[in-house]
């Protein structure tokens, strides 16, 4: 059987490959005169010696994806995977938007129950769908998760009491939170290298979800809600007098349902080629990429023979057993261990994985301390500064969420340009700007300043957050990308639960939570500077 050394004799030199190889280079290609096909680029993890055969095959597949280039298939994925971003932020913010009005109706004994419910659902969803993506594939979560979320969104609007509402909030978050793990992985594994910056740009969909949540709140909460605590106002809060928060759920669920149908009908997602490559299914890899190339009339010189000549993924090489993608029994703890071990296969990869997970822990506390409790901040500070009507407060909330849309666009161009030290530099700039605006926010003296700084924070915060979402899957090995991404987001959700505890004792009416957020962003900037990998100029593995 051919091995990687035989591949080298054929002109394929492991992770570097042959720059003129007949196996994987298009005819008459000149890398000096074209950026359409970047065979001269290295792979981010190509030098990590994870599996010599897999590294060589991954390089060849990356060459083929670069050769095909950007097609309508990837642009459809940009939109459809972007729906996952939007739904995740939509579900996360809806619970904070409706919590007060639902509490007037149900009078719960635990104030932040909805926040805990949504983060528990997202935590379980991230871990479940992340692990399943590496075990059974990416496409199943892509097709199922939004549908689950939409159903439970709609049902949540009909909840008869606080515990049932919390249950359906958690179940809707289970779908949306798990879906988010796959959005970046699926899109990345089809992207040409020169378009990988679009992964950062895709985070603008997160802002779209925030904006939709703010607009629904502005439309329904002021106009279809009871005036306040029934004990103080004397006006009962029930389905007839307080349907606004239910309308928010119904409208959101209907929108998510439409998105889920579009995912099934607009594109019939094939399993990603890099997942298939880790499975050793070379023929299916070639079939998938040749299908896209043929459909959109693009060149693709990848062949089964070319991949087979490099050897068998996971075969013994150099006197040792190379890494494999699965345990003997896939649905076992051994399978989980294989994927965890794969994320620490080398020293640099282990450091990278640890720092990424630490970053997600930090942002997991800082983000909800601000965004999830933003309606409380706006309300309490508006009252202290002379007061705003309820409609004006929700208008300001929508404007703040609108400000989060352009920041990932800016971050995407910053990542692409190379003038800001790539992904890491973009995240450092975003974190430091956010820190500055947080400290400034504690000194607001007018309602105009209150609105201005909330908008500035939303803008700068998503420069960091959107880039981190893109950076994480870029530096994870493909065979373990779902697990690594799932744990990252799972840790994020775990700290979201803790944010409810911090908020309870820190008190949103004081600037203490804002000071905590500012300090956390300083630590994030320092952590980012220590990341060992910079994906700019390289290709994901």
C-alpha cells in the first residue's frame, strides 16, 4: 500500500506539497501572478505533525478548494449559517427582554431564572452538538437545530407559568446554542483561503439577531404590556392585559421557523470535505468538491488517485501509530477522550487550545454582564438622568443593538488587510477599545451620553467577539474541530450562568458590573497577545 513517502516520490512533499505537482496543481498555474489559487500558502497546523498523511491530504484538499474559488454555494452558506448566529443572539436577548413582564404575571421567587435557563440550554446544546459534529458529521445539526429552536420558541410564548417558561426557554436555547457551534465549522471547511476573513464578517449576523430582538421589544413591550407590578398599579397582569412578551416569542419563533425551512430548501448541504477526509472517505471528498466545481463551471484537478497515493490516514508511519479521528466505539467515553487528546496532540496546539478556552471563559462572563442586562442599565440610568419613556428606552436598546452590526464588517476587513497584526491584532484592538468605553460609561451624565456609550460599547465589543468566533475554528484540527468549538462555547455558556449570580450581588443599578467587564477585557487583550497561531496568510487544517 502506498504511504506518505511514496507520495513524496510523486512530488508531494507532506504538508508543503509540490508546487508544480501534476496531482494537485491546475495547468499553467503561476503563483506569482495570481491570488486565486494559493498553493504557496501553508496550512495553520501543517507543521504540527499531527498525522503526516492527513496533513498532506489536507494540503491537497485546500489546494482544490482554492482552485475552485468562491462560488454561489459558499455565499449561500454565508447567509444560511449566518442565520445560526442571528438566532443564537436573538434567543439569548429575548429572555432578558421579556423577563420583567413575565415576572409581573407569574411572580417568581428567583429573579434571574430565565438567564440561568437560557444559558443551561446553550451549554448543553454546545456540548451535545459539538461532540456529535465530530462523531456523526456536520450536516445533521445544520438541518435540525434551527427547527428545534423555532418550535420551542413558539411554545414558550404559550407558557402557563414561570417553570414551564424556563423549560421551553432552555429547550429553544439547546437548539440555537448547538447550532452556533457548527456555523463557523461548516462555513470554514468550504472556504477558499483568501476568503477566510469572511468568517469574521459573518459575525455581523449576530448583530442582526440583536437588532431583531430589539425591534420586537420596541414593537410589543411598550404597547401590549401591563403598566408594572400589579401590587403597585392595581392593574392585573395576565394573558389579556400583558400579551406583549408572548408576542415577542411568537414572532421570533415564526421567524426562526422560516429560517430553518430555508436551510433545508435553499441548499442541500453535503458533508464537509475536511470532515470526510478525517474519516478516510477520500472518494466522497473528491465527489463533493467535483460536484461544486461542475455545478459552477470551475476547475478542480483533485482525484481519488492523487489522495490515495499519499497513504492511509491514521496508518502507522515512521515506526509509530499516527493520530486517528475516532475510538473503536464511537458512542463512548473513549470517543470523547480521542477528541480531547487530539486538541492537545502537540505542545503548541495544547497551549493554543487552553488559551482559547480561557478566552471563552472571560468573554462568557463579560458579554452577558453587559448585553443581557443592558435593558436594566438603560432603565436605571435613564431614571437617574431625568427619565425616558418606556418606548424611548426600548428605542435606545434597538439602536444599541443596531450598532453591533457594522463592527464585524470592520473586523473582517481588519483581518484581511494585514495592517493590524491579523486576527490577534484585531482582537487586541477590539478588547482595548471596549475596555476604554466601559470605563467611560461609568461617568455618563446625560441620556445622550448614555445612548452614545452603549452604542460605542456594542460596536467595539463585537470587533473582539466576532473575531474570536472566527479564530477559534481556524486553529483547531478538523477532526476535532466540533469538540473544541463546542467546549469553547460551552465554557462561554457556563460563565453566562455565573453572570446571573454576579449580577445578583453586584447590582445592575451600580457601576460595579461595568467595572468588572472593563477589567475582563484587559485580561482578554493580554491573553490574545499570547496566542501561538496567527491564521492570516495560512489556511485552516
